[in-house]
């Protein structure tokens, strides 16, 4: 219940305020990287900065005895996929979404008029 002013007289009235807000946020259901996945990503990036190709990095990881998260030997496309997926995930988490506000309306129902017809 709220009060509305009608010609200088304060009367009891129902006031309804209609609006909607659309608020978007980054997806929180994206699974976090394990320590091993993050280690692989950092290792790959470090080797890329040294000028190695994805195939060379895969060969190096296999020689060192590292396996993929699923327990397989590395190939160049697997190494590339690790980097690509991490960058895509980071972009999604850092993306900014603008708030969207709809039009709004205010409706005042004068109870004195409603109550007068109930008598």
C-alpha cells in the first residue's frame, strides 16, 4: 500500500510500478581448469614463445612422458586445441554485457472510487 496525492489531499491508493531489467553475465557453469591442464597450457605457451611449432611441442611433451588429460599421447592438433580452448574460455569470462532497462509504467488505483461502488 502506498499513498498518492490527488489535488492536494493524501488518500490511500494502490500503486503498481511495472518494469523489467535484463542483466547478462558471463557463464559461471564453465568448469575450471585443473592444475595439470593449466600446467600444460603454460608449458605450451612458453614453448611457443621460444618459436616451436605445435607439432614440435607435442613431440617434446611425449618425450617428457606427459599425457593428455584423457591419458593419450599428444599430437600437434591436440596442443593447438588446448591453447585455443583456454583463450576462448578466458574471452567468455572477461566479456562485458550492458544492462538493458525496459520502459516502465506507473499505475495508481484510487481506492475511494472502488470502495464507493461496494456500498
